[in-house]
C-alpha cells in the first residue's frame, strides 16, 4: 500500500478516483482550484493543500487528473507554485488527464531539462465514467518506461482493478489508445442524438425507441448509457458537452498531425461545435439532440410516453437502426485505421475498446474480421449503401439533418467506387488505404 | 415569332420569363395555382387560364416552369384538367423546371404511352435568377431529339438570347448539367454563410470582409450575389432556402443513383436541412448563416459597420479566404467528377458553369487544368492541407463549426494519403477515381 498519494484535479472523475484511494486506506492530499471541492474532499477523509507545490511535498506518488494538458503543464511547471518545486526525489508521476499524444513526452523532456530525470513518469489516461472512477474499476491505459510503469503499478491497480492495460510504445502510447477510443466515444455520442432526434421527428414513442434500438445491431455503449437521461427531465450534468468537444478536438488534431482523413470524426466535431454555438456546452452531452431539433429540443423527452402503436413505431425504427449500424461500422473502420496509422497494436486496441465505453454492437461484431483478415460478414458494402439510402431518403422527406449518416454513406459509396461494392461490408475500411497498401491485409 | 405560347408556372422565375415573352411581342397564356399572380400577369399584358388543359389549347409552344417534377407530372397528366387533354397536335413542350435527370425521359414515355408521340419534348432547365429571367438572358440548357430542340429554338432564344446551350445526350442531359451546376451553387451558398459566420464570430467588420474576400481567390458568384443581402436589414426573399434544399436533394439523389460519393454536397444538404429544422425554409437563403450562429443570427448584419482596424480584420480574413479557396477547389473537383460520371462532356460543362451562377474563382482557375490534364498550379495538395489546417485550428479556438471546410480538409488528406500530397492541388480530384481508373487523365 503506498503511504501517501498527492492528487491534483478533483473534478467529477478525480474526486471519485481520489476518494476511492482514501477508502482503500491510502493517505491522499488533494488539490483543486475550486475551494468548495477541497472542503468536500476533507469531509471525505482527505487532506487538502492550496498549491500544487504544497500538494506534492513528500509524496512518493503524484496523480494528475486536471482537465487538460495545458493545466498539467501549469500545475507541474508554474514558477511560483508548481509541483516541480517540491517533487520528492524519485517520485512517480501518473498523468491521467486526456491530452494530445505528444504532451506526455513533452512533460518528460521538460522534467529532464530541469534536472529531474529522477522522476518516474507514466502516461495513464482513463476511461469509464464517474461510477467506475469511484469504485476503482476504471479502464487505465498505462504507458512509459517499464521501470516507471512497474513503480506505478500498485497505485494504478488501486484505481483500475483488473481493468489496467499496459500499452507498448512508450510515453504517449496510452494517450494514443485513449484518442482512438474517443473517435468512437465521440461519434457514438453524436449518433445517439442524431438517431433519437430522427426517431422523435418521425413521432415514435421514444421509450419504445430505446427498448427496440438497444436490443438491435445499431446499439452502442454510449447509446445505452445516454438514453435514460434523454427520456426523463434530468438536469444532472453526467458529462458536460465541453468534455467530448475537447476530446474530439484531440482526435481531429491527431488526424491532422498524422496526415490522416477522419471524415466521421470531423463531421462529429462540427456538430459538437454547433452545440457549443447553441449554448449547450455546460450541459450534459445527452442534450446534444437540441442541435438536431432546434425548434423543439425537448421532443425526445415529450414523446417518452407518446400514444403510438408498436407496429408503426417498429417500421420507423428500422430506418433509425439502419443508420446507426452503418455509422457505427464506418466509425469502427475509421478508428481502427487511425490506430494502426499511429502505430498501435490493433488486437490490444480492439480488446480495450470492446470492453470500454467506445464499443458498439457493430464494433464488437465486425472489427475481429478486420484484424484476422477473414471477411465473414454476409452483408456487402452495396447492402449497406442500400440500407443507408433507404433511411436517408426517409429522413429527407422531412428535411431532418443526418450529418453522420450522410457522411457514412459517402464512405461506403467511395469503397464501392473503388471496386469493393460486392465485398463484405468491412471493406469500407479500404477507404483509408494509402499509397503504400492496405492497413488491414486480407488473409486467404 | 411564335404566334402563341402557353406558360405554366408564374413564380418568381416564371413570371419574369413569361412577361419577357410578352414584351417581345408574343401572345402568352399564363397559368398558376395562385390566383393573385394571374391578375398581375393579365395587368402585364398576358392572358390567363384556370386549368393546364385550358392554358395549352391551340398553343404550338408550351413552357413548364412550375416548381418541381411532381408538379409537372400533375399539370401534364392530371385526368381532370391536365395539359394532355388539350395539347395541340405536334406541339412543342419545353420543360424548364429543375427536376431529377430521369424525369424528362419519364414524361416522354408517358406521352408516348398515351398516343402523343407527335409532341416534341425539350429538356430545358434554366439558371440565372429573376433579373435575367425578366430580360431574356437566362442560361438555358436544352437537350432532347434534334428535331425537338430545333422546333423550340426560337422560343428558347427569346428567353436566353446568346445564353442558350444545346447539350448532347438526349432528354435528361440538360437536367444533368443543371444538377452538376447545382452541386456548386449549393456548396457556394452554404459556404457563403459558413465563411461570413466565421468572420463575424471573429468580430471582423463584415462590410470590409465582403470587400476583401470578393477581390480574392476565395470568391464565388454566390458569395458576391448573396452578401449584399446579409449586410443590410432586408427581408426580401430573393431565393427561398427551400429552393436550394430541393436542388441539392436532386444532387445527392443523383449521386446515390450513380453510386458516386459526394462528400461536400452531402455535408451541404445536412446544413441546409438544419436550416429547415430551424425554421429558415421560407426566408432568403442568405440567412442560412443563422444555422452557424444560432444565438446571434443577425451578427453579420450587426457588424456591418463595426469599428475595427483594417490591419486586424485582414489578418483574420486570411483564415476565411483560405477556407473558401479549399472548399471551392474541392467542390469544383466533386462537381466535375460527377459530370463525367453521368456522361456529360466536361469542356462544355466547364464553359456553361464558368458563365453561370455556379462559378467561383477557384472553379474558373483550376478546372481547365483538370480538363487538359496539364497541372500547372504551383500550390500542392499538401499546401492546401496546411492552409485549411491553419484556418480550422483558428476556428476551433472558438468552437465555430465548419461543416464544409472540415469535409474539404478530409478530402485533401485522403488525396495526400493516396500519394498525391506533393502534386498540384487539382489532384484532389483523384479522390473520385474509381476501380476503372482516373476520371480525368493527366497529360504528359
């Protein structure tokens, strides 16, 4: 058991993570810029400090869970009161915030330049939400020098339990996995609103929509997680829209720096930006549906107990399910292609995402075919085009916008144009093949 | 001079076209479902009729300028009072409405089935706006059997003057040219709002933005035409949003039926659908900027005389110009690729669009390079990526949505991924190359 942990950043995630450590018997000194949080933290059994410098004093382990890479840079290197001014010799620093992949190597470089090559540094972004943060079962993606990861392991296991993954590739590799995961998290959050807004615009009973869609091939972890907050009046901010906006911004910046096209991620980013422009930034991301239904943002809620027949609703929900399936399959291909492009090991990447918030039915079902190169899907690219077309034409009748589904259709059309129309649907991944050949070779 | 013309559909365009014919000395019988228009038409020297059947009686020429192909079908074939019930033997029917390319052959087939193979039928969609409609200088894209086009020529010339083009390829070919033209018209209308919304969000004096942008490489016909209506309080509906929504719907349906990806057209369709959802359908399409600035739809107008310095504004407008250039170049490639895919002759297509409302600086400058295969542009695909990236990152700072520019970046990234990064920027067209080779072969 580590004797003392310094914990910087006690937001929705960090507070749960730090109090979980306290419950497990660790002495934790917490820090946050927002004073009321610190009081709550002391009530929960923690100690508090008023600067990063004071927080990390004498702590063999330091966890950063502030909101952004920029905040980490400031909390670590601020010349007045930064952690660097008091970091214990040989301390292990665990960076859990989600930032761009290049930020953890940048922290290493600065530490070394300031004569602190004695500090062990671990890149350890997390995923799983506030509940798993509080009970110590977060997914953690740990990367860095082996000696650093080993020193950090006991702390990481207190926060992750059996959900700790060690990612090969050095500092930044964990963050790359998180980035690829967020491709899917972002697209699925946005698609949840696109899909439910469409169902509502067709007048479907939205409670039934949830029941039908979650048990079909169009479902996703995000869909099942967010829907309950759309069907009742609930102003709780489980995850503010600004968080996924930040994360998808890291994704598209990653695509730009890798010179890699990310059509669905980019479309998602624009819809999310539309949400910010409409003033939805501080509220829960399940309310993004307001961007799709600007004149009646509460329509999904209003229709939660609408008097409709199951037969009528199910006919309409077929259109919605087809859109979700098509978008989720293309998203799986976009995410896995980016992962390979940035040097990640695709089988581990698949395992991690399949067990985390980025999964969808289509991701879990189709991605293994990409990995082993055996395309066993009985649906073809042209079949998906036919399904997407049918649903998009239905939406067009009422001029309902389908930013993601429209983009997904173009990706399948492009795959078909390149000669993959009669191939199994996972061949949409060929859109991301570069001049130097396929990212996912097909076996036999 | 034709002795009598029956004219069905006296909307904003049709009224001008029909009264132009009257001014040139033709006897015109007009028809419209909206009675007040008919009264105005009689005041302007026309005759009026109350049904399509009555309208076409004894008329050697019949012009249809109703809003949609569906309306044409009804006005022509309605069993109670359709034109077919009174169409003169050997009459020449000129279809000027914009519909999907397959509708004019469908009219021909139905006429034949009803024993009216004596009727000469011309596919003759128009472009150019209400002013050119009223002074007889519309661009008209005439196609059909040679005998039909020849019989119609004197009427077409009264409406088009020297802007009459004869399109090879039979019935539907004129409509295909119009469809390709509308790819550009639609994207440029949407980009005008995306660009000006961005300029306004940065706080630029929008009158200066217009002056600076229209004289640069990012300009387009639509930009120059729409901007004056954004900079003053003007509730006139020059062209209702619903019109371009209908037209871009024809474009994306054309892409789907040709199995051809149209990324920018699809993104445009979704933004326009967002405009419909926000209630902007009946108002002028220059107000689409409200979709980009939902909390302050009048911001472009408010900043028309903002106190800013030219130096500051010009720095910011560089970002906007870069986005417009990139989008317009990718749009030119998307449109010309679709044209070739549907069998149009690209040189004629270029000539028509360059002289019509679908043109942009980039279209006029770069398309000739596609056609003759001599890529002389000194900018590379990677240069465009760098410019788009710089501008998109600027917009990201304020979370301003860039639906079209974001999509355009992915297209250039995809071209680069396929090995065209160091090639001249027109190589973005290679994104649309299919399994059977390039659409635009490169010479030497």
